[in-house]
């Protein structure tokens, strides 16, 4: 029986191969898909995403990546506010279910909350929904962030291409694309506990967002969506009043570091797929490796105790 849609890009036109791919995906040609549900995009095991590449490198490892890919985690309450603000700002994403309870203490409230999760929705209390509205209003009023999301743009476009160096099929899903006459803007919206410039800097290092920047730029260009080049812009917003916003763009040097990390992760992923071996942090060794104090701690304690 022929599939209803390509299992990689969601194309419903066909024809489809025996592997369930449309002809473009089978040929490895770059392209994009509008209207592909987020669930289908994230469930795709035939391509690698930016979050997947980042998970392959320390502090992650291939073994953990492979497990998480096969065992998707349950929804976390800590992501609900960000997911809802994301959907409200962009007009795409999770469906929001506002449940009329003051909190989740009662069993009935928890039951309906869990039913919303099961249905793929984001459950919010009325006070949280008010918070989401205030967050989106703060973004739209911001002198730098507001214009980025104003006017025509493309939300949640799924983009596919093949990495030329490794032959690995790749995918990205930019939050917001603005294809202008002079360049293409890719805007990434992130909610966080600390949206200060210093907090954003720490988040970029902790979550390797410089890898995301480079990978998204490469995918957008590969798909022909940036004939005049692409700029990737981060919009960080604090999740507490007054919902402050920081807009930043990475330096070329940091983006190249991210691109080099992506290249390393792509090679690791290609090798794991080829061998069906997904090693942990240590990999194959003949002896027990040494471990040492972090450099800063060793220097401090050497100064304090050995001199």
C-alpha cells in the first residue's frame, strides 16, 4: 500500500518509493515543506537535526542520543510557557489549552492537564495564559525584536538537505524567516530565566546555540531560501515580569566554531549509522582512563595548598 505522505518531508503528492520517500527526498535534493506538523518533523529518524548534532557531542554522547531518539521524553512543565509563547507569537506550533483552575493541586485539574498533554496540547492555567499574552506584547513592543516579527514572514518551515561532506540527510525548522530583497533573516525566539546579555551568552555556550546558528544558515542556503545570504538573529526573552528582551547576532568567528562542531558531529553520526554502534563518553579503551580536576579548580587548589 502506498503511503499517504513522504515520511521525511510530508509531501502528499507522490509518487513514493518503497521506503516511503518522495522522489525529491530519495534523490537527496534540498527542499522545504510548509504545513508539516511539528510532531512529524521531530519524529523523523531519517534525518539529523541541530539538537541531535548537539546531543552527540559532550556533555552528551551517541549512546544517549540514540536512546532519546527511540524513547521520546514526556512533556515537561518547564517548557509549557515557552512553547505557548512561541505558538502565540508565531501563529504556528503547539495548540494551547487554557484550563479554568487556579492551580494543579486538585485531581480533576491534573486529570485534564494530563489529557491535554496526551492530545499533544500545551495546558495552561488562566494566569499563565495572561503571562503568555504579556510576553508576546513585550516582544512586539521591543524596538529591535518587534520589527523582526512584523510584516510578512514564514513560521516553522521544515527544510531538508544533504550534507555534502558526509552524505548525511539533515533538517532544520527555523522559527521565523523573512526573505527580503537584500538578504534572508532567520529569527530564533528563546524564552529563558535570564535574558540579560550575560545570561544569553551563558545559554549560547551551555546549549551550543552557535552550532544551531551555523547549521540553520547552511540549511537555509542549501534549500535556496537565501539567494543574497542569511543572517541568524537570536531573540531571548525573560519569563518573569517585565519580560525583558535581548536581541543579539553571533560573530562570524563564533559561527565558524559552531560550524566546525557540526562537521565533527556529522562525521560521528555518519560513522554510528554505518556501524550501528553508538558509544558512550568513553568509547572502546584498553585501560581505565585518568580523570582530573577542572583546570580552574586545579590552579586554585595548587596555589592554596602546594605553594
